[in-house]
């Protein structure tokens, strides 16, 4: 308890430091999340739409999850050198697969009857995708984005080892900042992760069709932790 | 190549790596010759330590998660508490968790294991509980009708039926721990991460790539091996698995 109080004091005394480091951490995280989303979601959604490539879509998640981030950063230092890009690549590799697999499963599992009804109404394939499949897929699709985002914000800490800055600089330098500093920085990251997750939840809610809103939270843990992996061959 | 001297933290590049080849002196991207020459003296032990760290964490974590899942089935408040703990750990940086545990139990493998076991819980617990809950009520009723006791129902009916998600959980937990164990080297737990931190001290590129690459290969091999084990243990799921 004493440590926690000290960490708040530390936070209060080093506001400027925290503003800089949190900014770096957010910048790195958001850039990685953005790139991961831009790469992974269109592919996942498309594969789900055409009902092909389940082997690829599901295994990419398992392989992505299996890659140790620090190891990827380490290989990155050897190839790309030290800096922002290196850690960003590692974080994209961390978050992309979860997003791709969830996007795939989300679109793929849309009720076939709904899709058929849409076709019977004369919708074109892209209309089916935009008006029927994507709205129905939103909860699971967002589950992937949110899981990936939380991973990235927590893991961006490792950027410090590749000279990428962020709150990891405080955590990995206990000698200078002391336990209070480490705790304060860690709690900042936790709060940051919950806050960004909460923001995404709001975005998700706004984008989800009202009748589907209640199932969101129940889906989340199941989708990210269990279902995808049990399905995987 | 000369015999390997004991590993000192943050040494200078050249003296540390024996009789240097051109590639090592120039610090080229990857010196395959150096890696092959030094595999058994420098890489093998950390690799084995890494496997040991992971095996212990999952081996200890599994019975704890199982017990927690059984308790949660009876007391719902326990599940809530456990889930909160899991959600918190999910976002708490592993690096900081390792460091903070050092204050409690000191710099050693035990500290690393406590942290690693904690991280297995959030995956294993959820999957075991989900697996047990997904057992069809008909199967449970049939078991009761056949006169099986609670323990017999658990061991002969529920556990086999819950095996696919449980195995999936073991699989995710294992690769997650392999990943986190690289970070555990920061508090002196050894393993492949110690080579990565060593390389951060020296800037030797071959070591960065070799140590990172070994960790990646280890994770992929473990993942693949567990898939095979899962298929062997649950032959009835095979047809429904591949769509």
C-alpha cells in the first residue's frame, strides 16, 4: 500500500516526464495498431466474405501469437537496427494476426440465411458485404481490434530495449526511478490500455446495430481466448 | 575457435567472441559460421533453461487453474475475482511485474516462475472453465443416471469432453510463456532472453538474430507439437475441426 501511495507521489512530481513518455508510448501504439488494422482487417473480411482460406486465416493467428515479441524485436535490431520502426514492426506482428482471424471469423460466421435473403432481394456482393455481413460481424470484429490494442499498449513497453522510448524507459530503469517510478509507469500503462479499450468500446457501440448491442461483452473473452484456437487444426 | 570464456554482462565485442572472423569483426548481419561454432557452448544451455522455465510454469499453472475452475463452478464470486485479476494482468506490463516480484522474492528463478505461473492462469482458467461449462447437460444427466459419483462424472465424462478447449488453452499458455520467459531474463531467470539482453549490451547483430530466432523456432515447434498431442488425445474432434 505504501508503494502505491509513493507511486502516486512520484507521478505527481514527474508530470512532465510522464507526459513525454506516455506520448511516445501512445504514438508507437497507435501507429502500430493503425498499420495492423489497415493490413489485417481487409484481408480477414474479404476471406470471410468469400468463405475461403480458413486454414490461412486461423493459423495466421496461432503463428502470430506464438512469436515472442522480444525475440521479434531482437531479430529486428539485427536487421532494421535500433529505433521506432523496429518495435513498430514487432507490434504489428503482435496485433495483426488477432485482428485478421477475428475479422475472418466474424464475417464468415454470419448467418447464411441472412446472406441468402440479401441476395434474393437483389443486393450485389459488395452490398451484401457492407449492408448485411459487416453490421452483423461488428461485435466479433471489434473484439479482435480491442484484444490486439490491449496487447500492443502493454507490449509497447519493450520498445525501451530497442531505443523506441515510451514508459518502458521508466520501467526498465529502476536504478534511476525506483520502485515508485516502476509502479507509477506500470499503472499508467494499465490505465492507458483500459482507457483506449473503453474508447474503442464506445466506437463499437456506436457502430453496432442496436439489436446486437447486448451480446458484445460476452463475445469478447470467448472469441479472443477460446473459440479461435479450438477451431484451429 | 578457442574455448568459450564465462559470460560477462556487457563485455566488449571482440574479446568476448573468441578468435574473431572477418564477419564478426565487421559485425555483419548474421555470421552463420560463428553461430554454428558457438551453438553448443553458448546457445544450448539458455535454450534448455528456456524450455525448463516454460515447462515448470505450465506444469504448475495447470493444476492451480484447474482447482480455480472447479472452485468457480461452485462459488460464482470466485470467478469474478479471478477474472478481474486476469484482466488486470492482461494489461499490466510483464516487464514491470517481473521487477516488482523481485522486491518480494529476490532475483532468482523462483521469482520468474511466480510471475510466469500467474500469466498462465488467465489463459488456462478461462479455457478450463469454458470447456467444463460446454459439456452437454445430456451427457451429465446420462452419467448421473448410470450412477456415477461426482468425481467419476468429472474424470470420465466432463474432463474428456472438455479436453479440446483445455488443450487449446495449454497451447496458448505455452507459447505465451515462451514469449514472456524471454522478458524474464531481465531479472536473471536465464533462458534465451539473457542472450538478447547480452546482445543489447554488445550490439552484436548475429547474437540478436540467433537468440531471437531460436525463441521464435522454439515457440513454433512447441505450438506444432501441442497441436499433434491435441489431435492424438481427442481423435473425435478431427472431422469437425477441418471445415
